[in-house]
């Protein structure tokens, strides 16, 4: 596919919407609203959500807040690939107290179009800027992912038409793995990828193959999970599960170097992700108004060059990994 000018979400920091779908822990609508308002006041202007997050709960919460803001002042992305069907008892998942719906995979052209239409209804907004095809990878579909991916490329054609018609400004994939993004570059004309957890101080999966390919095509990357679902921010989870020992040890090593240089590791984690020229935005998520404000401060807090030099000298980062 030929390269071209593609829509880029604004950065360096955006707001990731999974926590406001009650990921791991339920919160009130009031707390969700206060968190989003704090993010807005702190300067966030890119907001990402998905039908999957709380079975529509995150989209409802985003829409309620964003409807009070001038529509031209922010960029909004959501996702397609799951249609929400009503159920009396939602299935158990990492999202607590979700809305009474169950997600059913449908990556077809008709399914994607219906998903976008449903998201417009849940959000109550006149414009969705970016639609990501969600979780079209082996971590969700196992060996069948390639068959599902072929279907998703038909869905991608529908999204391309929506882009051409001005219904959306851009489309891409929202995934936790690199391989689907590389395939999408070969088979379609995406604008942006939301890659979660595969570019961070603990995982450089996107560095050598995907990011150079994106730069060649003028496609940008939004980095989700810059804290690897919590571990780099002082939590205990990595990729949405209890962190394995080797990742805990790697985090401890990073923390020791950060302490040595007087650096907040969270600041380093955010700024490292944002430093790559392929990256347009980094989107940590939070349930807390205080943390939303903190993250914006952290992305602006100076990190001394000596810290990055030490990471390279000790082999934590390769020489070719861009740093601030």
C-alpha cells in the first residue's frame, strides 16, 4: 500500500478508557465523571474508549462528559469488532458491575458498521474520529486469529469507506500484539495503531519491526498500557494479570536506577513511550482524578539524560531506542 498523510491523534498524553469501564474494580458514575473532568482541566484532548470496556459503560461515561465540551476541541476514538447483546447476567470478566450486555465478536463489514452506529448511540456525540478494530490477535482468538483477521480486513474496507465519506477521520487496529499491525500494513491502508503493552520500559516488542514500518507509511502509533497495566506505576499486574517474577525483577532494576538518579519511574515510563517519532500519543488510564492530573505533570517532568545513559550502559535499553 502506498504511503500518505494520515490523521494523527494529539499527544503527548491521552486518556485510556478501560478503567472507567470498571476494570478490576467498580467505581461510581460520579467518580468517573470527576476523573474525566480533571483530565480535561489538566489538558487532555484525546480520549479513547471501547464497547468492550464494561459492556458499554465506558462509552456512556465518556459521552456524558464530552457532550459538555466543544466538539472541535477534542479527539475521540472507540473500537469495533464486538457487538453488545443484552443478557440478564453479564459473564464474569475483569470489568466489574458492567452494563447488562455480552460482547459477541463480529469483524465483518456489516458487524463493524453496526458497531460504529451503536457506539454513536451510546456516546451521544456527533463525531467519532477514530475507530480501532479491537483485539484481532492471537491473545483473544488463539490459532483462529488469522481466519478472524481475514474477516476483519473486510471490516477494514467498510471503515475505509466511512473515512472517505467523512463519517470518521481514521481507522486502525487496537491490539496487544505486533503481528496483526504488520499484516494490516501489508493488506490495507490504516491510519493509526493502538498498541497496548508492546512498547514500554518492560517490553520493546514494537521497536524493531512495526515502528520503522509505520514511519515508512506515515502511520502513527498510540501507545496503550505504558505502565504495562500497573507494574511500572507501582502495581502488581502485567498485561492485566499478576506479574511474572522476571517482570517484577526487571521493574525493581528500573526502580533502583530511577532512585539513583532522582527520577519518578512513572515519568520515565510515559516519556520513553512518547519519545519515539512513530508515537503520536500515550494513553494511560486511571479511575482517579488525582492520578489523571499526576500523569500530565509526569509527562512534563524533566528526566536527566544520565538516567537514559545508565539504562543503555546497563543493557536495559538498546542504543537505537529513542529517548527524550
